C-alpha cells in the first residue's frame, strides 16, 4: 500500500483530497473524472491490457499528444508503454484510484475481443494457412479471428482503407473514415507477421517475398453485399506495411444524379458525355472520388447500343454489359499494350483507369481525336492543371484543344454532424466569416456525439469544378496557354472553382471553414501570379489586404500581390555530375542559386547548414539514398516544410506512390524536359508561398 492509500485508509484525508495533494506535490494537474467526460476515441489508442496493467485511463488525444489519468505517477514504464500504444507524446494527470477503476470498468465493460485474440496468438500460427470463414465466425486460429475482426470493425465503421503500419516493437492498425485515419488497435511484435501473412494469403500474394512491393485482392460478403478488398504491401525498415482498400460492389454504385453536383455542373458533365467522341477527364488526389465519378459516367452511357471497353488496374467494380479488362504488368499486359489491342475491338467508348505515362497518354489522345469517346483520370490538383499535365505527357496542343470535352476536378469534404453542430444566426455567421475572410460561416463543428463517434463530422459531400472549353479557350490551348490563363478563362465563363463552391457550402452550414482549409488551397490569384512569373523574373505571392480592383475577374478574397525576392536557393542532390551541371545551368538561368551534393550524406549536411528553399533529390545515391533523405527531412521539425522534388530515372508507379506518401512534393523522371522541370519547380515555390 502506498502512502496516499495509507492516508486514506487511516481516515486522515478523503481519497479526492489525498490524490489532489499528490498532484500538487508531483507538479501534475489533478482531474475529477466525474466532472470531466473523457474522449471515447482516446480509449481506442490504449488497449485494455495496457490500461489495466498500469491502472491508467485514457482522457483525450490530438495529433501530437495523448492525455491519460494515473494514480501512480512514479511508474517509469507507463509513459513508454503509452507512447508506443498511442504513437503520441504522453501527458499524465492525477486522478483517484477509485475513479480510475470505475472508469476502466465502464469503458472496457465487455472487454475488447481484439485484445483477447492477441493474448491467444502464438508463433506457430504465423505460417498456418486457413481457408477464410465468415468474418463473424469464431475459429481455432487467433490470427484468423483477429484478421476477420479487423476487417469487420472497419466495415462496420464505414472505413474506406485499413493501414497496418509496423514499428520497432509492434504495429499500429488504423482505418480511414471520411478521409481521416483513425486508430483501431496496436499489435504486439509476436502478432504482426501472422496478421500480415494472413492478409497476403487471402489476397493471393507471396508470403515468402517480403522485400518487394506486392498487390493482391480478395472478396468478402456481408448480408449479401459484396466488398472487394484491394491489398498493397511495401517493405519498410520495420517490416511490411499493408494497406487494404474496401471497394463496395455494384450495390454501392452511384448515378450522376446521386453525386451531389449542382445543376450547372451536372448538366455540363452530361452534355460532355453525350457527345459521340472526345476526351472526358476526372482529376484529383487519391481518395477524392475519381473512380466513383467514372463509374457513374459508365452507368449513364450503358444503353446496350454501344460497345464500352474499360482498361483498369485493377477492375474495381463489375458492370454488366461492359467489357472490363484488368492490367497485369507481370504477364506483360500493360495499359499501353491492352489499349492497342482494344482499338482493334471496334469500341465506341473507352474508359482508362488512369493516364500514367506518355505511351498511355498518346493512345488515349489519338483515340479521342479519331472518333472515340474516352474517359479517364489524372492526378492533378484542379481542372486547369490537367491540361498542363497532358502537355507534359507529350500530347500535342492542337489535339488537346480539339478533342477535350470536359475536365471535372473534385474533392470530398466532411460535413458537420447535424446532431451536434453549432448553427449560427445571421450576425454571428457574418462576424465569424469576417474573421476568416469569407462572407459568412453558417455552422461550426460541435463537440461530438454518438452519431458522429465524437468527431463532429458525419458523412462527406463532393465539391466539384468543371472545365468545358469554349472556342476562346481552345484557341488559347493551341497557343500553349498556362494554368493562370486557363483559370481566368474558367472564371470569365462563370464556372466556380472548387474552393468557391466549397465556400457556398460553408455559408450554408454544410461543412466547416476548418475542413475547407484542410482540403483545398486558394488558387484565386494563381492565374495572375503565374502570368507574372512567366513574364518576368520577379514572381508574385498573395498576402493579406488586397484592394478590390486586384480581383476584377474573381470574387474578392482579401489578398493582394507583392513582390517576392528573386533569388531562391535550390539544393540538387544527385551522384551524376552531368545531371547536377545541367540542372544548375537551367536554374541559374532563372536567377536561382544552386547548391550541389553528390550523395545523401552531403545533402543532409548542406540542408542543415544552408537551409535551402527547395530540394531536387535523386533516389539512388551512395552512402545515403533519397528515400532516407526524404524520411529525415520530414521527421525533422526544423526542416519538414522544405519542398522536395524527386528527380530520378525510376519509372515504377509503385516507387512514385511510395515517395509521395513519404512526403515528397513532386516526382519527375529522367530524362526530363527542361520546361517541365522548371514548371514543377515554379509550382513547388507557389505551393510553399501559399502554405507560408
């Protein structure tokens, strides 16, 4: 019995006062758990076995810290275990032992089935091959039960992805809900290999191969609904990271009317799809709903009177009456080879999952130019950027100008929970809007409730923008118009940008200003800034207090244009001296100062000493490769905001995806076109200026 409990036992102080005194003596906050409701999501980060072993209770968490209550502040191992379980910096508060015991009984009243499964895991199960049963069925294998429970829990929560992220002493399992990764559980080191192998077996991946990326898929059925699970693995320094995407089947198929577009955007898209030929593109980052829009378009075009062929990697949803072809690069069937064969199959409509390289872009452009309706997707930030991307992929400007029907760009924004959000009256809405430089804010995020799982958000809404070229814009594209000119042309045509469309939803109280700023950047002055950049060596950057006259063509956004220093410092890290020389000559001609490093070790020394404004990094270098450089940059708080562009001869799509997920800002392959590299460098500087 410790001193505090002895004091209570002898009746010298009641328990609350005794632990309050302990908190003062130990210089830690005291918390009455009866008066402070805990965050229910915090307990997901703290497994029951850890909480009960140390007699601690989860209180709250954010992206950096995890707050927990303890009655024993002298246990040196608590912070270590909490830090590993939560992946955050632990912060302790003092609470009475009785309150913690009661809170644990309430929070874990039925016990976590997942923790019970972990306790049953043994090494022998790691290589055990078991046929997949129903997800809710109990088996003799704790590994199988645990994997089934992970999938079932994610599906019940409406998650789109499940991440298994290995660490030095275990793995963190998270699932993505409404675009945000939420913690699910932590796996001990003894369970990680078995769970990883189980999912790889289900997806028909090679469990013996752990040092190269792999892809696979499997299908599960719940309540007569089919869900396709796409698995991807990549090797990391602590083991294989597994990501599984949940793809709902045909029962979740949306029509164009169900996408939530405003009437003007919806009718413009339908008009573009109704044309007998041409190119319709859908753009946006991963998870923005591009595939959903493409399948909605196919659903609209599926009349039974046309030959529709899709080329996908992989086929995500099966459509009756549509010829769907899956790409298998290992078997030699790439996008380009399949498309060449498809062109001999008399197609009326072709859907290509993604335009990834010059060969695919050339075939897609030729097909759209020669009488086929082609649908595809691109990874660009907005609709205007898609045209520049097509030019970078080698399409001729006149073909783009003549064949482009429409470009749809979109983001998915979380909507505020109707059950707990704070609705504002007209005066408050206008006052809050003025604070954020917008017209009004109709609602703010609430504290959270059982409906939204304490997040304040429930569901998502699509925010689109559409570019439909008129004759003026087609002429501009033929003449090589830049992104700024294209955006201004869209504004003159009365088309709202994604941010402007989202501001309407903020004013109506559908979403929050915080969600808008998290998801969308402001391009309101990028058109004029880009034009200024190309016309002179001095670029423009948006800063507060714009005069109204500066935004004649666009809605006022409270920005003005000022001059930015001409000389920027760029560090080029590449073991090829000739590449460094070419890049240096190219950038110095634009008035930039170039620093050089022949390997990753020298690169990091220069970065820490010189603090360059931007980095161009090769991936394969001696001493320290580019992967390690990116990791170190992003993990250093003093360097993490430095823009990094990867410049490499590696053309693998998996490698590109990996480095972008690691935190690289852009990816350029060698050999490169000088103007392409310069445009990427300028774009990186513009993004950095907006972020600042």
